[in-house]
């Protein structure tokens, strides 16, 4: 009897060790990938930053005033390019990181669980990208034009008020918006996962709609700068995604009932 217990303990220890070794291996691979992507991204950091500045450049190209980006510390642009390279490395490497996570947990899942999890892993970067594109092509240009309305020409009794955007502050603003929108766009995935484990259902989501509207606008106010353009720009897509989540949860419930009938 003692021999069996010892063998069982040794088996559990070996299983834990093998899982730990595999986890360490995948973490090392992910870290090496991020470092390689960081180095490559830093080489092209100026071009990537210019791409991020395009919404600002396009929003002010018809202005009579000459526009520029300034830096007020010697190291500011260098630090900004490091941040650009890091953000680019994380963004480009995220699909590979998700694949590494999936490969690590897949051996412990049943076949049907693997089929269930895979669409969520595919949808996550796609929804994040859609959120980033919404910021880049719609929200950011509108927000810039809104902020520029606070400029004044000046007169004999007052000085003009003119925007001179800083290099690092512009990057912080656009990356904050991209991450806020990208993470918020994961709402359908979160709600569908909660529905699959039985925490919520379509009727519950439908009945709580009025409270969710208030919560969404509160979250939008926290995650975005204090202006109505970006707040409404985040809140409206989230409301649409919430309605989409209700429909997808309803579809999942119907499919589950059909599978139970077939079984």
C-alpha cells in the first residue's frame, strides 16, 4: 500500500515538473520573440511613430498655422521611440503569445473544449485591432479637431493660444485610446465566456440593459480623456457590442439545447 502511495506521489511530482518545464520553455520562447520584435520595431520606430502621427497631421493639414511636434527634454524623443518599439512588439507578438498559451493549456482540455476555446483566441486580436482602427481613423481625428477649437488668435490685449503638441504626450494619448478601445472591444468574448460557464444568460443580459448603459458611459469617461468626442466614441461601439453579445449568447444557448436533444 505504501509503495502505491509513493508511486502516486512520484507520478504527481513528475507531472508537475514536466508542466513547469514546458511553461518555462514557452515563457522563454515568448520573451525571445518579444525581444526580437522590439529590436526590429526600434529600427523602424521613426516610421511607426510617423504612422501614429498621421491622424494629427491629416486633421491640421488645411490649417493656416504651421504645425509641429516638440520635445522639451533631451532624452524625450529617445524614450518615446523606446515606448513605440515596445508597444509595437507587444502588438505584433500578441497572436504568437496567444498561440503559446493555447498550446500550453490544450493538452488538459477535451476535444470539444478545444473547439470552443479556439474561436475566442482568434477573435481576441481581431477585436483589439478593430478597436485600434476605430481610434486611428475616426475617434482621434475628431478629438484633435475638437481640441483645436480652443485655440485663440489673440488681440492687442491678449496673447494667442496655440497648440504645440509634445512628442511623448501625443504618443501617450493615442496609445491610451488604442488600448482602451482594444480592451473594451473584448466585451463580447467576456460575456460569451461567462454565458458558457453559466454565470449569465441572454435573458439576464437583456433585463440588465439599462444598468449596463450607465456603466458603459461611466467606463468610457474613466478610460478616455475628458472630452465628449472620445467618450461617446467609445460608449456607442460598446453599446453595439453589448447588443451583439446578447445575440451571440442567445445563439450559443440554442446550439447547446440542440446538442442536448441530439444526445
